[in-house]
């Protein structure tokens, strides 16, 4: 498996976090997991579409071109053949760039982009195919520049996201509203409309991501790492890890620190936490998410 993230050009950095590419010519048949990160994504599956294992026990094939809205739990995927998946990860406050006012209602879904916005979907498909053919992301950047030109981000919510990011989500929402100079009744619906999740949910995701980075990068035990990231106790951290990742903290630590090819390996989850696959002899790029 080869996973890598590429930054956007400077003029798109307000709205786009990264372009990522996942390749695997000979994937195994194990179910792999991605954890929520508070971002929505445009996805193109140019290989064999992955199979999505839903929380309801149903298994379905992903659409070749889709919009991955905010997820409030682990995303379980299984390869059905060679994988070439390319994604454009949006900045949290620009999550409505594609879905618009429909964004909050798409939580925990990844609708077909051709159903969501057929004209844009056709251009996105063509840009992705041109990207693969030319090995240049410029066709995608051109498309996104045009889309962003007609999009007005909510500057209040951009500030709110930046404040939560700066403290890895360790901030009460009432205090966030006070610092922004608005009431909760103003902040909460505008945050949901712009990001696709509530400010409290986003704060929990940010804190979870910080905890995952610490557990991955350091030898700290779970209790110490939890305390550092504002969890009231280890039980609270364990509850969040279970609800957002679907596995126990002990297995998560083994997967992040142990043998990537072993029975406990969660290769895709670890790659998305790091921003790159852990290829021998290469450094681990860090991602500011």
C-alpha cells in the first residue's frame, strides 16, 4: 500500500487541505479503517471501487466519484481488486464548497457526486482522469479555482475552526462563543452549516486526532496522553477512542507502534494518521490537520 498527501498551491490553501493518492496493486482482503478527521472530501476511485462496510452490517460498493461528508464514526473499507483512490480533502470551514446547504443532512454518507451535482461531477471526473494521464494535479487545481471563486466561506466559522485547531479541540464551546463575541444560538447553526458537524463534535474529533498523533509518535501510555489532551480521565479517552475508531486503545497502540503486517495492523488508519504510508527508509511526513 502506498499513501501520500500533497499540499495545494497557495491560492487554494484557504479551501483545500491536500490532494491524496492511495495505490495498492495487490491489496489483501482484510477490512481497513479510516478515522474521522473533521474534513469532507471529493473522492475518485479509478481502480476497483472499495467495498464499504456500514455500521448496519450492510456491505456496498463505493461509487467511482463521490462526496464523503462528515463521518461520526470509523469508516470500514475492503479492497475488491487493485486500488487507485484519489481524494481532495477540503478545509473544515469550506466543507459546503460542493454540497452547499445540503451538507448537514449528508452526515455519515458518501453520496454519488453525479447525483449531488452532475455538471461538477463530470468536470471532476475529467480532471481526475487528466491528472492520472499527465501525472500533474493542475487540471484539478483549475477546476477547484473556478469552484472556489463562486464560494463565500463563513469567516466567523473559519475563526472558530482555527481557535479549536490551535488547542486541539480542548476548549469548551461556550468559551469559544465568548471569544468570538457571539452567542451559542448564532455559533452552533452556522458552524453546522459550514462544517457539517456541530462545534462540540468537531472539538472532539480534533482532540481525538491529537491523541492519535501522540500515541503514534511517542511511548506515552494512554493515561498520560489522555491527560495531556484534556480528557478528564483514561475512561473518557477510552470511550472516545472506541466510539470514533471502533477498536480498543490497546489494539490501537499495538497497530500504530507494532508490526504493520501483523494481525493487529491497521495500515490504512496509520497512514491517514501520519499523512503517508510507512515505507522503509522514508521519513514520516506530518500533516497539520
